[in-house]
């Protein structure tokens, strides 16, 4: 199966597309720009979703659901917001179809035009803040800590499975607070949750920072983000958390009576990650042999493949394998006994390797005789023979070792691809020949930011939250700068 992958070196983009499709993660649908997430891909997304959902609830958040349709007039209430999303909106104008006059098919009924057009949800700030107006009267009603798991539509022209599609799945948190300080604390807290999840579960190290004025979310005062580095040297925005100030509260007249019995506007945040994380997971770890999954997010952590020549051998192997499955499941290990009689062991080995199963156990007559198993690791492609006795405990430890190894490997790659550059020529040469994260001085002006982007296709991914001030001069303009920012070409 690995032979059907394009070479990463020759075409990283084609390698990625091949892997998504051939590993049964997703495929393009009949609707242009939209994808079908297949069961194996959705099982990975469920692990991402359920883990994050638990983390949100541990910090006091609850789930709710809001309409997919938003009145067009809602978008015009927040000027930056409507400008930011206007070109990506799908619009519902009619509510009925009818047979054409010549009876050849269905047409839109011109008499069924909506009084006001509805926008298919690209994000939910407007509909949620219109709702919050009815929920909030006093400081006693605050904070509101709500999250929504939903689909959204942004009419992208150039799409790629998981990374950029017209419709995608995500979560969007929307919180309301009595003070600016509480809202800022919430914004930073959620950024920290995203960063912890990326590192501890996805085994992907990330940089944390703030977006520039031109890159921030439309309608936000500040946008915080995490940025990950893919194996082709490009950056990928893996999560954002927005401090919205009082912008949406003012747009939808959401006020509360504070402890001093005075009316004031509510403070807001929003934050989200999407199925784009699936793309990050694929591109951060996978190789020419197929998908590589960190054990904590793998739908199947261990697979047992029987090797036999006759029914008698298979019956003996099944008895041992079923006992192992029972023991493994009791320890919380996600295990599969691949007893299909329609495929040979060699095919199964290749298939499970291609689909990124972290550990594979081969079990044959000689293994039963010797009370051993052959264990293959997906991350290193190495094999070892181990005694059956104590195998469950060994597997538990090995899964953690694999998780740690993937993170260490990703960290080493990132560190090797962080470059400090001090001149415009060095900036261009490094970007073209090495890629990665470029730490460079910037004069703080949107004009310079735009010129750099136009000439190199590199954008400021973030202004680091961590790091000491450092006087210098902008690599492009030569004007004074107080801090390095992170540039990269990005998805």
C-alpha cells in the first residue's frame, strides 16, 4: 500500500492527498469543496473531540447548540466581523422548490423568497450574542462558559481535505464575563488548553503567541494562537483564542447590572479548533510507509494478526488471542484481533502499518510453542520477540514510550528548523532553502508586513508570548524593532 503514495520529497502536497484517501480518512464529496470523513478518520476525530470536551468541562464549560442559520442583518452589526467574513458566506435566499413549467425538473420557487436572507454559519458570535442578550441581566448571571460542537461553512475556492474545506467540523467556545481581566484570563487559559492538548495528546510541539492586527480574528481585540511546524517546513495554525473585548456586547446591546448597581457592557471571548487538527496530525508524524498515529489518539492501539496454515492452528491461536484481548481491554488498551479469513497476514501487516496502528502483534504456532509474541512498532518500524508473560504491562509502557518518542522527534525537527535571521537577504535565502520558523525583527507596521507577504508569501505567524525584548532593526525596512516575531510560509 505504501507504494501507492507519492514521494514526500517530490510532491509533499500529493503525498498528503494520497495518504488521506488511501488510509481511508476522508474523500471528496459530490458537493464541490466538501469532504466525506470516513469511519476511520472520524474515529480519530472522535478521540480528539472527546478528549478536548473533557478538558473543557474540567474548566467549568458546558455544551450548548445554536442555529446553523444566521439572519444577514446580524452580521452588519459588527463592522470588522462582516468585512472579515463577507466573501466566504453561503446565503439562503429561498425556502421552496417546485416543478419547472416544462416538467423537466425542479427549480427555485420565485414566490418563496425569504424576507431576510440567512447566512449559513461561518462562525457563531452574532447569533450567540443576540441570544445572550436574553440570558444576561445581572452580574449574578456571569460568567457564561459555553462551548458548541458544530459544522460551519466558509466558501473556500481552493480546498484540501481537512486543511481547508467549504464545510468543516469544529468546536467554538463563547464566554461572557463581568470584567476585562476575567475575559483575558479565559482567553489565555483556553490557549493553554489547546497547547497542552497538542503536545500531550497529538505529540506536536507548538509556539504560543498573539496575531498581528492584520491577522487577528475579525471583530476581536486580540487573537492568541498556537502554531505547529509541519514536515515540509510550513506552519499550520492549530488553534485560536480571541479576546473580543466588548465589541459584540455593544453590537447586540448586551448589558448587565454590576455590583455597584450600574449598567455596563459584558466582556467576551471566543475560541476554537477544527478538523484542521487532523491535517496537522497527519503532516507532523506520517512517513513514506503511511500514517503514523500517537497512541493516545489512535482508534486501535494494538492489533493482533494470526499466522496459521490450518483450522487447528487457528483455533489454538484464537484462544490465546481472545485472552490477550480481554486482558488488554481490562487495562484500557484499544485492541483489535484481525481474524479476517479474506486476507493473508502479509496484507494485514501492510494495511495496519499504513493506517498507523502503533503496535502490531504477530501470533503463530511457534509463538504459542515458545510462549512468545513478535511485536512491531509503527514509529520506528522495528520488531522484537517478547515473552507472553507480562505482555500487557510491557505494552502499556511501550505505548507511552511511542507517544514520548513522537513528541521528542517532532520537537527535534522543530528546533532544527528555527532560524534567527538578521537581514533581508538572509531572510529570503533561509525561507527559500530551509523553510521553518524564521525569528526576525519587524518594525510593527502593516505596510511592511504586507510587503514581506507579497514578496515572499511568508506571513507573521505570531508575536511570541514568551521571550525577552530585544532591540534590533526590521529585516525589511531597517527601522527600529523591540522584539523578534515569527515568520513562516503556512497552510
